[in-house]
C-alpha cells in the first residue's frame, strides 16, 4: 500500500472513531465520492443496516443532471438522501465525510441535506 493510501486509511479510521464517540446512538450519514459520481447513505451502526441511500446514479437524478461529478449533482443527492431519511423516520444524524475534506462536493451534499431537514 502506498503512503498516500495509508494516510487516507488512517484518517478514515481516526474520523470514524471520533464519530462513534460522539454519535450517541444517532445514525450516520456517510459520503463516498468517486471521480464520476457521489453516493450517500444513512446507516444505523447499532443494527448494522442502511436506512436510506441516494446517489448520482439514481434514475430520477441521472436524467436531470449534466454530470454526476459536480456540486449540482452533490446537492441533488444530499436533498434526495435527506428526503428518504425523513421517510424512514430519521431526522438527526452524524455526518461522516470519510477521508474527504469538507469542501466542494462533500460540502454541497451536506448543506443540501441540512436545508432539506436533516439535523447534524
């Protein structure tokens, strides 16, 4: 494993540990981004299951988006995952940005989820 991947893995573990400490039983809004798409899941870690999920690959979003790799797509995914989480009865989550810095697409997704009613 290269040094870059080792640092990313350590950062991800460190962040996930801190999230577990501060979660107090709340579900986790986890974000994954690739070069072409962005994905978000609301995960209940105590039960080990996904409560809601959305991505830029969803049929409804894909037709409306120019590309899955920009801030507009991230905001649409954030709004959609927040709506699906509220349908599942989840209003409070802990934000898990993974190893990604809080800017750009990750920030756009988080802000859209907040505006759509998720509390974190």
